[in-house]
């Protein structure tokens, strides 16, 4: 289990992405696992957010850090570079990569469903 939150590098063709995974929660929102990606050399960030909810689980004592799971027991590990790459590719195919400075938040569960349904998990 990763304890540090340092940025990791992912190379996709000519692009370099910096990424990290964090667990977030507060009194107003349920637990969530956040995969943050930023294209190296830009200030545009993509936050892929997995919120806990009915039939959707994130680490809260049951799962390990970085794990997200649905009611069919399908699991993705957000600490795995291959998983990050597949999520990035899926966001790109949907035209959801940020182009301007600032943060773009994206619900991770539709991406999760596309990846595991496609058999790429």
C-alpha cells in the first residue's frame, strides 16, 4: 500500500502525465477515491472521482488503498499504471481531457464500467 503522495509519471506517446491517488472525505460528502492527472508542462488537471454509494465501494477499511469496486465485485486498482492509462484513454475517447488551466472533475464510475465491460481490467 502506498503511503506517500508523490507524483508519478505516465508516458503516453509524446505526452507525459503526472498522476497521484488520494482518499478524500469530509462531513458533507461520502468517501471518495480521487485520481489526479496533469499533463506535464500545463496547469490543466483532470480529477477522476470515484464516490462511495449504493453498489459502489472505495477504501474505507474493507478495500485496500486505491481500490474501487462495484456490486458485481469487479475491482480496479488506481495505483496501477495500466489502470491509470486505461482510464486516461477512456476519458480521451469521450473528449473529456482538459484543455484550459484549472481543474476538470469527471465521475469515474462510467469510465470504470466501460473498462471492465470491455474486458480491459
